[in-house]
C-alpha cells in the first residue's frame, strides 16, 4: 500500500501513546481502561501493518 509518510508516523505515535497510557493504567490497577488501551493499541498495530505491507 502506498501510504503517505505522515500517516505512518501518526499511527506509530498513536501506537506508542496507547502503550504508554496502558502501562500507566496497569500500574494504577485500572483494568477496564488498561484493556481499552490494549484494544486500541492492537487496532493501531494492525493499521500500521496494513500501511507498511509490501506488494499492495
């Protein structure tokens, strides 16, 4: 896929941000919010994989 470079950077930043926020919620033992952050992190990870996939 031919994604613009700014979009790849944006999704990467979101992925890192959700990971850091998720770790913060795990430290405070707020499990529902930690689970939400994990789901959003996985969603952004799949998006990043699709954006950087070769051949399409």
